[in-house]
C-alpha cells in the first residue's frame, strides 16, 4: 500500500464528515423560523427581555446574542408567552422559577444573592486598605536604610 492510499483513507472520511456536517447544520438552521409579532411593541418587549436574560449555556451572553440550542428554545418560549399576553414580569418569573436567579443579568438582592451584590464593594475596600497600608509603610522607612552606600566603600568590608 502506498503512502498516497494511506493519506486518502484518512483525509477522505474527514472531508466527507465536514461536508455532511455543513449540510445538516443548514437543515437545523432552516428549522428555526423567524419570529413574527403582532405589533412593534411586542417586538420591542421581546428584544428587551432577550437582552436582559442570560443564556444558561454560554453564561456570558444574553439570549439575544446566543446561538446555543437552549437559547433558541428560550427565545421561542418567550415569544409564545408574549403572544399569549403575559407581562414581562410574568415571563421573567416563569424563567426564574424554572432556572433560578442566574437567568437574570440583574438578580434581585436577597439572601442567596447578597454575596454577589456585596463582593465588589468589599473587594474595593480591601484593595484600598492594602494600598493605603503599603504607602504608609513605605513613608515610614528611614531614609538611611534606603540610601545607596557611598561610592568608595563596599558593603560587608571593614576599612
């Protein structure tokens, strides 16, 4: 068996896998129909909600920007609830009941999120105190300890 046959046996399945992968991804994307709204107000509410809610898969993206399948499902769920006449608070409440406060980019201040809200301030105070202490200690060091030795003498030698 030649080297070319071995390479073809490795490369050809990879090329076919990539090709068929692209074909099936097009089918998945084709199944995602565009969302239709009855009026511009519903469309604006949908946009606001999907920007306020976090994708549970991506975690650093909102639902509007995420391409994850779960984000698509949640956008569909939000659309259906909007069409059914639910308010924004009802939709958020439904998602929080189902997925917890993590789904909100701005979770409410309560017992289990208190640390999340207080930690940035606590870290800022700790950093400011550390900086203040370091500057104060540096100012208290006697100048003779920090001055370089005279040019004619060497440290550690008696003259």
